[in-house]
C-alpha cells in the first residue's frame, strides 16, 4: 500500500461517492432525517483527494497517508464525514510509517482505525457506520497473513454483509426499510480501496435502495424529528486546543445535546492539536461558546435541522478532465467521470442516473457522450425514469448550460433553459499535430479561431486551454480579444482533453 495506491484510492473514492451521494442521501433517516449523508461523505473524500493531489510526485507514503488524513479532517462534513476522517487518521497512524505496508499492516491499521472512530463518538450506537467498520476490521484480522488485496477484499465483503444487518439494528432504519446511510458510504469507500489495489474498478458502486415501497414505509418525513425527539441545530467547527481541554468540552457538549463526535488529536500531552467537532443541540450558541472557552475556532457552521433538504431533480454532467469536473461540481451538478481511453459505457451512465433516484438532466461534453446519453435516456424512460439530455457537443457549451441550472425550477423548464443557453454558444477548437507545437503557428491558429467566433459579435467569450498549449497562449488570446472587442467579457479556464490545445465559445 504505497503512496501511488493511496493517491489512486482517494481519487477513486471521491469519484465513487460523487456518483453515489444522491442514493446515499436517500437512505439518511438516522440520527436525523436531513438527507445529506452522501453529500457530506463526498465532500469529505473530495477534500482528502485534493489535499493528496497537491503533494509533489516525490512525496513518500507517510506524507501521502498524512495528507489524506489531514484533508479528510479539514473537509469533514456531518456526523459520518467526521467519523470517516477519524478512520483515515487511524489508518495513517499505522500504515504511514510501515515499510512495507502489506496485508498484515493493513489488517492491524483497520482495527486501530475502528477503535479510534468508536472512541470519537460520545454515545456509539449499533447499526451504524461504527458497526460496519468493526466488521471490516474483524474480517481483515482474520486474513492478516494473506496478501494485501485479499485483506482489503475481505474487509469490503464483510462490510457489505454487516451493512445488510443494520436495518434490523436501529428502529429508525427498520421503520423506513433502509440500511444505514453512513455505513453504505463506508462500503463504497472500502470497495473503492479494493478497486484501487486491483486496478479494476466496478462499473458502478452499489448502494442498496429501500426494501419496502415508499408508501408503505411509514417513515418520518425529511426535516421532521422522530417521535419524542426535538429538532434543533447541527453545529460543526474546527478547534485548535490541548487534549485535556477537549476532554472537558466533550463532557459539556454531551450534556447539551446528542450525535456528538470529536475527532482529531494533539501531537503530545499538553500540546495544542486540531479537532473536528460535530453536535446536535437546541442552542447553537451554547456549543460555540463552549468551544471558544476550550481554544480557537474556525470553519463554524450552523444548520437548522428542521429545514427540508433540496428536492426535485438533479443534473448529471459528463466530464473527462479534472478541470471540467471541478467546474461542473461548483455549478451544483453531480459529476460522471468518463475516460479518455475508452468509449463511454451506456450501462455505467444508466447506473449513475438510477443512483440519483430522482428526475435527471444529463449534460454531455462532446458528440460521443451526447450519443451515449441519448441512448441511455431512451432506455431509462422505458423503465419509467424521467431523463432529459441537453444538446451539448463541446465542453464550452456545457458551461453556460450548467451556469443557468436552477434546482428550484420545474424539471422541464430547467432543462429547456439549459438547452437554450448551450444553443446560444458558437464554439470551435484548435487541435491536430500542427497546433500542438508551441510557437507562433499555434498562436496564429488560436487567434484565427477567436476572430471567426467574434465576427458576428459576442458578449462573452469562454476559453478552455489544454496541456499542449503554450504557457502564454491563454494570456495572449485574452489580450487579443480585449484589443479587437473591448466590450466582450472573457472567462478562461484549464480543462481541455488531451490532444486539444484550445476550445473557445462565444455567446
């Protein structure tokens, strides 16, 4: 389990949770039905992956493990996100300094991680992510003498079996006929780990749906408290404080509320450490004041638990580069990462739409993806799933479509607005062997393309640059636009697929 595999795991896990987050959100009825567990886990793993990506290529395994743990804690969201960040910390404690980090080491690390995660929760309950983490650790321990791949596969398989049992372990889950949402997210995480080691990720990461029809569940409506439980506020923050003061804070917050999780640690007794704090309580101010007495706070969030979660439809954006994926994610879309090495699989795309568990608008990024999305949508509609596809044949067309997406709008009206935004954009690209040689010819080709797009007039010019572009190409092209069309607004981003120097769009 070297640095390369850790990097691969973090990225694969973030992508998998990005695709599965809506299906996990739909399971979220415990401890409160706020339907955000999948989104919280995705944000947590995305932070871990981004922190790892920022390391230099020469960073050793210990540094990569520590970056993954630190990134998970700094980006941890919600109860399950903080617990998973503590699992990463436990893994990093054992795996980071180990050489080699083989199956025996990983088995020991999973046991340590499960213990740390359970210790972080003030009132552990069975039938949750903690139960499934314990099952994974126990299975790994039973395979401690085996190869790394066998140890992790045993942990992932045991976690899946334990996940199925969670429905009968918590009353809230049994009433709604669902498995625990946080535990389902951990199973996706472990499956991604096994895939990172084998190098063969599955077509889709499975999230079990409800076992009984919605009308027969008798479940607590989202945004309402179960009988006998008062809704209040979810408070989270990062706390810099010594461990002994955190122990006192834990006691105080436990007396004020529930769902208390405090993860993190100090380098040594008496030293200031960084801690991630999560609690549900009636008085948000009391939790913040208690934290201020213990140390320095940052990233304070307060969420009213009675507010209903976002409803309606979702947007699925097909992206083949990290740059485009980041832009789509910032626009509120669920990202479907396609591969530059192989054609887009209709089955994988259909599975991603099914996991969203609601009406979906697909935004492709090129003509091949448009064809695959159109076929997938036709098949899904035959199964009664509402899917619309925006006619997008270039990444620069996808950007204005995503920019006008309005989650609160009516499904078909939102899709129509996105289609109009994409259709208004004229687009072109600079590619081919001649264009890939940085120099005067590349700049001349780019300027010629820009002039063609500007000729009818343009209020906005969007430019995406690729890896083969000259370092100064973007700035020179933008300077040219400002010179010939001063009134045109310019947006420039990286994010073009390999082999393309520049893609531009004018509207």
